[in-house]
C-alpha cells in the first residue's frame, strides 16, 4: 500500500531542505531578545523569515533582524515591492512552522478573534503550518482571566504555547510572564511538531473513538468518546514523521491530512482492523474507548417492548490492547486509562497487568475529558511518569508522541517487523 505521508509541514523532511520558520515578533520588551532567537533557530538549521508588527519596532530594529536572519524583514500588508516578491499568502504557505515570540496579550486576543488587520495576524490566519506562541507580559496581564480565557481557547485549537517562565520582569515585578530564553525556546520548538520528526521511518497504528455493539437492526450500545484525543494522537504521530494508520470507531471528525483511516463499528471489527494494520508497525496507541462487553446475541429483528422488564446478556469483548501487548515480537504499546477515581493507581495497575510500555491516564466524568477540546494526562511507564498539564488535545498529543519517541529511543527497540501472531 502506498501512503500519502504527512501534512505540508513534512515537506522539509521529504525535500531534505532546511525547515522554514516564520518568526512573528509583537510589541513587548522581550522583543529585544529576538535577534538572539533568530541565531539559535538558524544554528539548528532553520531558515528564518521575520515578520514584525508596528509596535515590535519600538523594541528591536528591523535592520538587526535582517542582518541575523539574512532575509529582509516583512512588516506591512501594503508593501507593493515585498508583495511582488512573495505575497502574504505565499509567505503563509512557505512556512513549515509559525512561531510568534514574544506573543503579547493583545496579539493573542487578536488571534482568538481571527483578526487579519496586519501582516502577522493575516499570516497566522492564512497558514496551515503549526502555530507556536511564546507569551511574554506583565504577571498580572498574564493571570488576568481575559488572557487565560484566550490562552485556553488557543490551546483548544491546537496552538502550542511555550512558557511563560517565572522570574524578574522588565517592569520590576516578579512572577509568571517572562518569555523563555532564546536557547530554551529554540529547543522547545524543534522538539515539537514537524521539525525534529522523531518518528520518521516508523509506522504507528492508532485506534480512536467509541465502538458500537449492535443489539438489533436499529439499536446499539456505545459510549461518549468523541475520538478527538485519538485523532489528535494520529495527527501528532504523522507530524512527527510516522506513517500512520488510524482505526476509527464512528465519529464526526475528518481524518487528519496524511493519515490512512480505516472505519469500523464494533470492538470485534476494531480488533480485526488493528491486527491487520499492525503488520510492520513499530507503535500501537490504543486511544479508542472500546466496549468491554458485547451482546451475547444480536436480534435479527427489532426487539419489541412487550415485557415490563428486560435483561440483556452481555459477554466480554476482545481486549485489543492486551492482545497487541501479547504479540511476540511486538510494537511499542501505549494504552489509555480513563478513570473516575484513584486515576494513577488504577492506571499503574493496568500498565503492569496488560504489560504495556506506556499508559496515558486521565480523569473522566463530570464534564471532564469526553467530547472536550482540552484534557490533562498523567503518562506512566516502568519506573517513570510525566504530568502533561491541561492543554488542547493536539498540544497534549504532540507531547505524548514526543514521550513515546523518547522512550523508544531509550529502550532502543529494533525497528519494525511485527510477526502477526494471534493469542
Ligand atoms: O481496561 P480498560 O478498558 O480501562 O483499558 C483502557 C485501554 O484498553 C485503552 O487503551 C483502550 O483502548 C483499551 N481497550 C481495548 N479493548 C477493550 C477495552 C479497552 O483495547 N476491549
């Protein structure tokens, strides 16, 4: 099978050209650090095109940025010469990643509303590349509920935020709101989507969404999974350079670009599709909310409401995750644990019982996790854990995928070649 691999931001890897970063600079005092940031990004092999807002000019000279980036700085939507050389839509397409640093409270508020009233805001709206922000502002501006609401809504749309850090501020106060230092920021951006591609050459199978267990021709048992977390994981794995097969229960989501999607309904169908997709796979991530039980029989005709009560007989559905973990040799196996109480304890027990390489645990119920755009995960593995704080599901998925790649590197498993043995 030939896979269309990766979205647009995989172009750098496919062409073996330098990753292209569009660096947006907005008007905060931390802008004085951006010539150094450009150098740090270039040190890592990126081509950097700077776009400044009018207020950024108050803090850093365009000429300095032109000197370190080796490219003319873009500032205006209305510059006929610059537009003739590379129009703003072309510029939006050019980027593999857009980084706005510093991102002021004002600029984030404009992003939330989809404003297109200057060149940088227009580019952020017009690009399909991942958007990364390095917020920087006074601590009270950062903690203000208006800013925090804007941050939450940007995260929910998959925007990645780096920082802010805590410490002494230019305004003389101390607290949260400092831009990350250029070295840290360059490292964070490269560790993220599309640039370091830690899963290049790997095949990843992801299961997502709910399953439907038929009772009769018109009814089924299901659950509240929306598939958003699993779809985000599939997208993040694809951005990290992997060939991705997404085995999906019924959800109302489009397949992420570059991902091969296989649609199923029941737990049994998902079991078959996952095992078929696992040939040659290096990683299996079970993010689906698979039914634990299925009806013992499926009624051939619609069940009539005759008796005052009715009893359904259910039998255990196949445990896909455990069956994959039992393969020999097997891929790197990641499970999810949705728990309503004692989350970490139950998840750690599941990690050991099902012999998983990693488990991502989250609290569910009372409006948490299911069908939400945000989530928080505690990721556990043998001898380790990492807390992924509340964030948009795509942002979380990117961090989870980075952890998977890091653990695989640590284990240095031999790549691929899963033999298809059913237990
Ligand atoms: O045991 P529990 O259902 O809580 O485990 C959740 C994990 O197991 C998830 O990764 C889910 O995708 C997987 N699972 C499965 N097959 C089942 C039930 C759960 O693969 N029948």
